[in-house]
C-alpha cells in the first residue's frame, strides 16, 4: 500500500522531473479533462540543460500519475439483456 506522501503531486513531480536545488518548478496548466472531468496538471521544470514538462492526472484512488485514468465505459449486465 502506498503512503499518503507517495500519492501527492509533489512526490510525483520530484520523482519524475527530479528537480535539483537550482531548478525552478512551475505549473503551466491545470484543468479537467473533457471526458470524465478528471483533474490534470502540467508541470514544467527549467534547468541549465533545458526545460521539461509533464502532465499528471488525478485518479479515483487519489493518486497522481503520468498516465490518464481509464475512461468509464457503459457496461451491459443481465438486467439489460432481460428486456
């Protein structure tokens, strides 16, 4: 089980972008996805070697990840078949 700290956006930014003490970090964009209205954040870090940016997506379990959550799709069940 992941700790609360490992679920945070800060932890994921530090893990993926590995900012050093001299790197500046800023949020470029934040909003919700069109499908599912889920939160996302684009974070950029500027370093002497160049800048890097990543999108982070909030999942239903509260974790932030670099891949979007699966889209909810309609499901067929026995009640639909009985009609």
